[in-house]
C-alpha cells in the first residue's frame, strides 16, 4: 500500500495502523471499534464528566 491517494485508506490516529475505509462517506476514524474506538469514546466520556460542575 504505497499509494494512499483516494483509495479509501486511512491511518488510525490512536495506533497509527492503516485501515481500508469502505464507508459511504469515507468518515471512519478508527481501525477497530473494539480497541481504538472504545478507547476514544471512554476518554471523551471521562473529560465530559470531569468538566461538568
């Protein structure tokens, strides 16, 4: 996978793995919801709870 120009490949920001984004809108953000997606959602929830007075 040398050429990533518009081929639907993306890099996961959490783990730097490449994954093939076959979603209609090409908006997938994680390589796997079970690992990186869960981690990102848990972190977002933690910060939301912490920011609530």
